[in-house]
């Protein structure tokens, strides 16, 4: 039954990834909007539009790019490179072109992967006006000398950068941020997998009342993350934890990438929730939008969850990153991992013992066996640990680590003590910089 | 000669433990008072009485319990369970009872250990009014159906909780606290062993003028420790080190249990004094009164010294914890270990180099060889280390650890420098929270 | 060509050590002045004279010592111990003597090394007025009973202690201190090697404009270092790094001795510059003038560079520490090691990212490839690391360690970012106590 549900969940995740897969996304434009609309049919996403030319820290929102058609035609009029066949064929953000070139003139514009002759590479030129095509190396090699007609029916004009956002308020204003990049065109793992898992996660979180508030952002990489940071700068101190979600459908092991600061609560929570089969890797300043969120001016407590890592699988940034690379099982496992992280974030409270001088009388509150002389039960032991360590500096996970008890045992001891009014919740040691000793 | 003295010391310790063994102690009452009186015949103990009903943090001092006799009699009038035979037979704090019951009614009141059929368990019911008996499992199994007469001539009435205290002033007000629980009835290791060793230790400490002040408390577990804490709350900041003393007569290895905070001076001193054959175990919030002393509202620098640990030997909390379990040799070794800890606490001073800019001229003070060119002697090396590290942050034990020199060598170098007025004593880095890097 | 230059450098270093070797140095006097003059012919050394009797912390500058001749003559008038043959024959600082003694009276004044019968030991008596001779054990054993004439034509009179100093100003006032002891008589490794390497290092540093300021001090051990410290106490906070240079010509491996505090920038820089074949040893308060510079009242960030360590080679403090022990190759390697340390100190800047919120647009500054989709080049990766970590707390060496990139790669990335005005130099985390996590 649980297995069947898991399978159902996997199928649903896969189907949504497959629905998003064909759309030609970019960092602006209608493909991005269509993607946000599809997500918006599942969760109440609010779409934001940041106008072309808006200054975003060191950057400026570029002209909006849209494309209707693009092809290279030989002198017989055959489309030897055809955007309609695969949207990776066109260098993303190619300017409009109508020209006739010799093969020699054309070749520098045709990108291919000699070592992977059957795969189309993914290339972009967001910030330098240019154009080009990507194709299979063996097809490029087969091109005969002659005249070729290039037709790119694209537009670069004033418009906007779009991103979608969903805030799910909890009982506290402490916020967990999830960010997924939504700018890559037909690449399944990178990142229709992340979009699909994040969408399902948001729906699951919204399905129950939570202690923490949650915020999901779906937007283009780099410039989208920066635009969101710029518009939300005043609210960043509320972010207590976060994850960038990407590459969640491939068969690689779940991989947590630590925050820049290291030692944040998420850096302990995520590995604990993922368990022994997952990998934890140190921070580095390349990758997805953890780059922006962890820049020294923000230094947010935001890690990253992927399966394989960027650049870490052969199909990365090629047409082989297609729907055959991702599986319902991997997507479902990724979603469950995110859910476990959320559960642990919810549950890993910091408490203050309201009776810190000596032990409180557990017996009179029905929390301790009445007959003395025999050793304590594990539940009693857990209560003593929680009372002893609850000074506002140690979370339940810290207590579990120190005591060697299961997190669930410590958590239920804390709940019993809370019901007995022997604990009160605490905001944790230092807002925005909570550390949990491992 | 030293061996003979050690044997004498062991015999004396054993004899006093044996003297205390038969007394039926509890957390209040005349057995406890008789115990304090016996200790008071050896050291000038001051007895304190805390009246029934006194509020002690989350607790209240209970009614005082005393017992004259208790038995279960069969229909032939034979005492099939007899408090006179062993005071463990009665559940400690049993209310007065005079009743006749069938065997079926009686059985739930009769505690036994099926897996140890020859041992009487130790059970208490301090805070829930109840009654019961403890007996050997094979005797319980032999009871025939029939009517049984229960006679418990105990009293629960207004009275007081007693504890004994001895303060031994030293040259400084910095205090070392020793706490031993005095509430267990006829259990030899737990804790006539601790009471005997603590009494001898106090006598030994009082026999010489010391740098530090010492305070010994003998009282009932939990409520006694809390009552003492409540009455002495203003003076707790003076406590710079401490040990709970218990289970010091069995053949297990000496075992030091660390403080809650860890890294306190006692946490370095005790393992160093005990040497390589002793064990050091991490803090946990169960055990003896280190629980109360290390609760988050006090967080005192108090560790614990035992041989076996609570629950760590089969005879624990049974009649088999009798005088055959403890030995003069083990008691004597425990006392010597306590003395070594005290010596090291006394000797492990923090100094400040009064000549901190460059090295002082040791030669003109007769502390350094006059002829240069050959390497320094170990005594000279030790003086250089002490001068270099004595900035008030590093104790002599720290210097011994860093230099790799013997503590005694470092200590005698410091004494030579002190005589030469090149050092002055320092209170250590932070009152009440001195840390010694290991 | 580089090898040839290295050989030339080695020869030059060796020749200067050989030039200094015969001079009879001491902690005062004309031998010390002649040594400073010889150094002063190579670098613009300023000589300082501290008058006899000057108080220097716990010390006083002693009477100046000079010696013209010294010998022990047998009754045939043969010089059986002859200062003219080797200046180690005379106990350094021997008072003037003209006396005739029996062999029995003389023997306690004749120091020898029975276990090394061919070597003359080096002995001093700076602070206790005395006299004596040092000789080979086999020659001492050959002395026949009889009368011996002792002639020591030395003087102990009012004068001064000399030291030489060279300050090389840089663009900042942050200073690097190099100290070499110049008081040992004819001992080649200890320390004409250090004097020669320090002199060449000073000339090399002065040959280019540097970021840091440099200060070289050549003076007698202990009292010379203390005199310099006394006269420069106000300027000590400027010292950000330093090295004592000594024993740099023997065949042992380069050995860095850490500062008292440990974790200073020099403690990371020096091992990194020296590479894997060098040794790093912990601080101890014996050795050369790191003793004084690292006394608790100064606690300067000054380590020490030697090859073998004091007392660490058999010829130490004997006549066998002669010009055959040191080699041009070892001296040249030591100089290069010092130069690499200086280069790394110069280059290991702390920067602050002027664009800390998100990543700056490297592409528009020509620092990043225009075509997106492929992974970053190592230079781009290095720029991302430098931008991400440059918060004023992390030096370039820290960034190299954290990223796993070569220091040179990180350094050139920082230079590119500096040219692009994306970084500004920072003074480092805490003046005078910069720490670099390893």
C-alpha cells in the first residue's frame, strides 16, 4: 500500500516533469511563463514580472527573448538543423537572423560534441548578442560544402523577467526557502525534475499546519535569483534554513551540498534526514543558485539537494538529459527525502527548561515510574536528557546526537515535557545563525 | 610500611562501612540521623534539618518516615518475610499497614528478581503513598495459598529531612564540593563505601592547611541534594570543582564521570590523577546527585568518582550488594585516588609571570647554571616553560601537557620561581569556568 | 642557468660565512663590531651601541669584553692551549689572568668533551666573572704534571653592547622582523650561516618595492634581543610576522618552529612556502631569540627557521661546527626558502569583495567566457572562490586551502578581480593577530 502510493507519487512526479520537458525555457520569455503557469495549476503560485532594464545589484534584467522558429536550410531547402525537432538546436538567446552563408562561414556557429557524436549540446548566450546552433557531431560532419540559409525567427525586446513565488505561512515567522531554477529548456533532470519535486513538496507542505513558514521560488538561474534577492532583501533575516532543489530524477545517490558557513542547522538536519546512503559534499561557489544565496553579502543558511551534481553525469547539458534519464522511483525518493528534511526542521526545536534548577518532579506529573530502585526506562532517560540539555543552545537533534538516543525518542520526550509545561520553545541560540554541534 | 599503612587504611575504611551497613536509612528519618551521627563521631559534621513541607524548587520535603518493624506472617504465625532479617525486605517508605490478605491479594505487593532468585531487590516509594515487600524469588515461589497477615509498624509524619555538612576553610575562598548520598539502607557499595571514603577524605584534608576550601555534604539523594542547593544557592559561584563520591568499594576500575559542560578543570585533573588504568566516561543526566548539581540552572563543575557505575554490576540495588562485595583494598585505593585528585587540585595553580617581557635572569638568582654553552637541565627547561606560559590562562597541568614534562617537575619549577618572586598566583582565567586544554 | 645562479648564490653565501667565521665574537666587543661592519659593507646597516650598565628589563648590559691573547704555557714555555690557534680555546668572557698553577689546580678550568676527544667545546661565562679554557680531550689527557703559566690578556670594562639594524620601508607600515644572533665566535653553522643568509635576504628584499616593511636585526643573543626589544617597545604592535634565522648551512632539512601562540599567519605561510620536505616543530621556550620575542609580555608572531635545530647535530657548540659542516647548496636553499616565505607574505593578502551581494557580472568585464552551458575554466572557478570568500576574514592562502586550488591560481584570480575593481585590500581580521585556518 505504501509502496503503491510511492509508485503513484513517482508516476505523478514523472508525468509533471514530462509535461514541462518540451517547453523551450530561457531566463525570460513565454516558455518560462508557460512553465510557471503549469506549476501554478498545481499550487497557488504568484507570478512576478521584473521589467527589462531593472538594475539588480551588479546586473541588469536583459531584453526579453522569445523564439518562434529557427533552422538552417541547405540549398535543397531541407532543414538540416531544426529548432522544431529539438529546442536545444538553437543557442539560447540567439538574436534574429536571416542570412545565407557558405559552409565555412557557418561552421563556427555550429556547436557539437565530437566525443559524444549523437548528443546535442546545450549552449546559451544571454549577455552577449550572438546566434548559433547546436547539433550532433556526426550530422555536423556530414554537412556538404555549399550555401546554407539561416533563419532565426526570434525577438529580443523590452519585456520582463518572470519568476513564481509561493509563501506558506506557519505558526512562526521563521522561514524555510526552497529555490529551483526554471530557465533550462528541454533538459529533464536539469531541471524539470527539480521543478516537479519542488511543486509536489510545496503542495504537501501546504496540506498541513506547520510550525515554520515556507517560501518556494521558481525562477531563472542567477539573474532570477538575484532579482528575487533584490526584491526581498529586507526579509532575508527571516530565512532560517533553505535548500536549492535541482537534478532530482537521475539514478545517482542523493547529495547534500553544505552552506558556505557550514555548521548551520540545515547542514546537520539534511545529512541526518537523508541517512547513511546519501552523500554530503562541501560548499563550493559554483553550481546553482546556492552561489547567489551564499555570496558573502547574503551568506544565507541555504544548502542544496541534488542526486548527481552539476557536471557530474555524462548527459549533463546535452540532449541526452532527457526523459529516459529520470525515473519515477528516483523522483519519489527525492520527494520523500525533502519531506523528511521538512519534518526534521519542523521537529528540531530548541527548548528552554522552565525548571532548570535540579530535576523537576516527573513522578507527580505521571512521567516517571512510581516505584524507585530499578533503572529508568528509555522514555525516562530521554526526558532527563531533554531537561538537562534544554538551555536554548541545544536542539533536539543535538540532544539525540549527544545522548545516542533516537531522534524520535527524544522528540516524544520533549512533547511529553511540553505538555507538562516543563519546557518552553526557544528561538534557538542566535537568529539566522543557529548552529548544531554534530 | 607504606603497604602496611595502606592495609590499615583499608581496614579502617572497611570497618566504618561495616558499621554503617546494618542501619536502615531512607531519605528522612532516624536511620539517616544515626548515619550522620556515626560520621559525626569521626569528623565535626554539622547536622541540618529541613522541615517537612519545605518547598525545594519543584519539590517539597516529604513526611518523615520511620519504621520499627515489618513482617508478613503466614497462618501459622511464622514471619515469612521479615524486616528484622534484612531491612531491604520492606519497600522503603512503606506506609503503616495491619491487614490480612489472601496470597493472590498479597503477591502484587511482593517484589522479587526471578533471574536472581537468591537476592532481595531494593525498592522505594518515596513520593507515592504505598507499601510492599521485597524478597528472594525462590522464597516468594514457595509461598502456599492461604491467608497472610501484614504488619508494618512504620510512621509517616511531620518531621524533617536531615543532612550533614562540613566546611574546611582554606587560604582562598575557592571551594571544592564533595557530595555523598546517605539514603540507601543496607547496601554496602551503594553507598556505605562512599560515606566511608568521604569521611576519611574529609579527615585527611582537615589534617593540613590547604590552599582551597572544602565542603562535604552527606545527605539523601535528589531531595537532599536539592535542599542543600536551595539553602546554598548564593554560595554556589564559589564552587570551583567538585566530585560526587559513591560506589567506591567494589572491585571494578576507578571511573570518572565528566561534568555536563565538559572541559572543566576537574575534567582534566581527575583523569590525570587517576592515571591510565582508570576509566573516564561522558556526562549523562542519570546517576547520583551529579544530576542535580549539573542541571542547566546550576551547571556546576562537579564530576563523579565511582568504581563500578550505577546499574553497572549485577549486585546493584540488591541484597547481594553486601559487605562481601567491597574490600579494604578497593576502599583504600579509592581514598588514595581522592587524595591524589585533591593534591592535584591544590597544586594545579595558575600563575602570572611577574617579569613577562623577555626571560628574567635566572642565573643571578641561582636558578640556572653559570657556565653557558651546554644545554639546559630539565629543571631549567621546566622553569622556561613555566615562565613562558604563565599568563594567567594556563595551569601547571596545562604546562605539563604542552611541554611533555612531568607534572611534578613543572610544579617544582614553579615553586622555585615563586620563591624567587618571579611568579604570582592568579585566580585562573574565568571564575567558575576555568578550562584547561588537554 | 637558474642552477648556475643558484650555485653562484651559494658560493657567495658561503664566502661571506667564511669571511665571518674567524672573528672572535661575543655579546659585546670589537669582534661583534667587526661582524656588523662586514655585514654593513653589504647592506646599509645602522649600528647601535647600548652602554654598559643600561637596564634592560630584568637585565643589565654587562661590561664590554675584549681579548688580545690567551694561552696556557707549560714549563718549557710551549703554548699547550692557544687562543691564537682557535678562539673557542678561551671560555668566552674570561677575565684577565696572569698566574702560575699546578696541573691539579688548572684541570678544573680546562673544559673538554671526553666522548668527542678531537673537538673543542664552546663555553661562556657572561654573567659570572670567571675564566677557563676549552680543549680537545685527548690533549687535555696528555698534559703532564707540572707548573703551568696562564696568560689571559682580556679586558672587562665600561663600553657598550652593539647591534645592527636595517629597516626597509614598504607600502604599508605592517612589518616583518628578521632576527639573527651575531654573538657566537668561530662556529660556522651557528651562526655565520644565519648572518650570511639574512644579509643576502635583506639585500634581495631591498631590491624591489614591497607591500610590507621589513626590519633586520643582527645582535647578540638574549641580551641583544632584549636591548632591541626595550628600545623598540612602542613599535612592536607593527610587527605582523617574523622569523629568527639561524643554523642555515648544515645538511639537515629546513625546519620551521612555530610561534608561542600558534595559528599565526606565519605559522601557515612558512610551512606552505617550505613545502612537504621541510619539518614543522611546535614552539618551546628554549632555542634562540624566539625565546625573548615569544615571551608572554611580547608574544610576537615570530617563528624560527633553521635547518638542524639547536642541540640537534653532534657538532653543535664545538669546534667541529666549522666551515666543512656548511655547504653552498644548503645556504642557497635556505635563502630561497626565506625568499619564498617573503613572497608568500607579500602575496597573501586579505581582500573584501566590493560586490558582495550575489556574483558580479564577470562576463561584461571580460573575465568569464561568453558562451554559457559548458563548465567554468579553472581561472573562472578561482575567481568565484575569491569573490565568495573575500569578506576580510580569509586570506588568499586560506582560499587556496579551502578550494584545493594552487595558491598561484588563486592569487592571479585575485589580481584580475582587483584590476576589475571588484576587490579592495583589507588589513586582515585582527591587527597583529591574524589567523589563517589551515
